[in-house]
C-alpha cells in the first residue's frame, strides 16, 4: 500500500508506520486515537508542504528581482521589497488577480 505525500511521491505503509512510531518514541507519554494521529500527521504534512512552496516562491521572487534577500549577521537572511521594482510588482499582482475566475470572487 502506498500513500501520496505532499511532494507527489509515494510513501509506503512502512514509511508511514516509521513516522508514527518515531513520534511515539520521541514522546513516550503521548496517547491518541486514530483521528487524532491522522490529524497531526496531516498537519505536519501540510506545514511541510507550505514551507516548501513558500521557499520556492521566495526564491522565485528574488530571482525576478521583486524581493531582495538581506543578510543579517548571526541571524537568518530577511527579505524586503526591491524599491526599484515596486511598480512592476503591482502590475504582477494585478495580473494575477485578473486571471482569477470572476465567478469565484
């Protein structure tokens, strides 16, 4: 039996079992029912998927010049708007909104 993962790859029953078992080994006082376990697994996968897509989107925005990546000594880099691209960014945002189906607004 295989299950779809957020990235589109397949997870085997054994992989899922190992993930669940790992959680219980790391949290020996934990106890939950089937729905509770399914919910936290889905939540973990959703968070992982959102982190991945956010990282990809930020990378693309930097590559396009809309955002600038600013190194901060001793901390993670931060992102900020490129002042020279604000007008283009507004055009891009408006184009994306115009592409939305008006019946879903």
